[in-house]
């Protein structure tokens, strides 16, 4: 089939590469415009654009699809059979959904109708789910509500961060998306409607990633994993924001919520029920470091009365 691929970040580039190496023809990509990054605020292409340029594939970068008649006309000229979508980051106007014969087919990193919306991987971990997966579905006018074309499931491993889980799902999901394109081309796809009710994973706000030390240790542990590496779980110390890496729950409940205790090779912090042991910490203006190394760098009097808030 002739495909126009729509996507932006690295997980989308994984799927694009899989489709480039398939029997289908990727004739163009849709991706977000170049973004400014780093201290110099220089423009950088999205991972999808960089891969497309490497393969000599036409790149379309509308700011908004609904306001770009030139892109709309170009998509019509390209006459794709399907438009596979992975984390594109741009709403598809209703009047563009019928441009491809087989529609816009989204790869979503959850088992729909669970965790519709912007951050399904983070939501699954933060909620304490033990199983998740990926779904391909035909985009309609709702929010991740279209007919399902394919699914895969996987267990969430103990201690797995959202970054690690997303990396696994991106690889497995790329195969699922290619298999869905194969089924559409062969006429063997069997779309099935989603239930009307589902759960939603809203766009992550900074407050979502703040650690609530009064919560049970299990909630603290999975909250930090859910927002690692992005946007990064955080707390405050002496009024300064510090980032935290994943923690462990060795047991014991000697400390008040947020209060820290320093051992020879560990830093423990109290929660609503049991203590947790910090893994890594990033103080203001410094790089992420081992929590025990950070503690050793503190003056003895600086260790007294340390409380994270």
C-alpha cells in the first residue's frame, strides 16, 4: 500500500523505520515543525523528520492540519491508501479522515479503551496496572475511540520506568502497526467497535510528577517510575526543587513522611506507611547522582532535620 506516515518523537521513528523496511511504500511523512532545543535554542528536526530525510522521503510539517490547505491538497495528490499515525501531536480534522481509503490508523500505547489520551504509559504505571499493551485503531472524531484493528499485551515488570516500558512498546508496537497495514492490504482486517466507557490519561502537568510523601510507599515508588525519565519526578528541599530517580521499598516505618535518614550507603525517606530508599537525586544546578554519594557530600550539620516536601 501507499502510506503517508504521521508521527514525531523517537517511538514514532521506530515504527516508521519498520514500515520503510516493509512491503509497503512510504511516500511522505507528516511531522511537527522543527523545535528549538538546548542552551543555544537552535532548531532541531523531529526524530521522524530526520529518519525521513535520511531515506529521501518527502516531509510535510504543518503547524496545524486544520489551517493548512496546501498540506490538505498535497495529501489528496499523494492518494495514500492509509495514514498510519504514532504520537503525531496534531489533531486530524474530520474532513481529512476520508482522504485515505483505509483511514488514519493510530498506534496507541495502551489496551484501549483503557488509558485513552496523551500519556497512557505513565498513567498505567502510576495507577499500579500490572498489564498494558498497544492498540491499532482507525481514528474517528472522538478521543481514541475508533474501531480497533489489532492489539498486543505485555506485563509491566517490577521496577520498570515509563521510559523503559515505552521503549519496549515502541518496538513491539512497530510490528503490530506493520501487521495491521498488511491486514488492511490483504482485506483480512476485522475492525471491532470499542466500548463507550474507558479510562483517560490526561496530558501531564508539572504537579502530577510531584512526590506526595504522605502517600503509601507503593504509590510513591510507582509515581516516581511513572514520570521517569520525563518529565521527571520531583520534590522540594529547603524550598529548592530536586528531581528523583526510582526508589526501592526496603521496609520499615521509622520516619515521618518526607523526613530523611542517612545510613552508610543509603538515604531513606519516610512515606505514609513505610520508608523508601532513594536511588538517584538531582540537586539544583547539578547532574543526577547516586543518593548515597549526594549524602556523603553534605556537611554533618546539613544532614540534621532534612525533610523533603
